[in-house]
C-alpha cells in the first residue's frame, strides 16, 4: 500500500485527510485542528482544499444554494443566549 503524503511537516497522508473529512471536517482549518496538517509551512493547504472538494460540507452546500449561513449561526447564538438566561 502506497502512502501519499499531503503534509510532509507532520507526516499526514491523503488517507488521514479523507478519514477526518468523513468524520465531519470540511475545511482546511478543521483538518488542521484534527491532525496539524497545514499549520507549519502551509504548502499543503491547497492540496487539502483539493482533497476536500466542493459540496462535502453541509454549510458549504447551503451557501452554494444561496442560503445565508450568518442567519443560521445568529439563530443558534440567540438560542444559546435564551438557554443561558433561563
């Protein structure tokens, strides 16, 4: 089995990025939080973006369909404020 490295700084492979994406990571920043890829020299960030592709993230799909994510997030924040007040 051949390992194709995405991030040489931290030894992160394509398979590891795919595993994190299946687990819900849908941005390079989320991948970085999961395995550090892209946090040192940054040369792998574009490759990570390419591996993640378009449409893999539910929020990204909503944006592509013209829905406002800020409205969704504001609603979530408002609900949290209500729960805190209770």
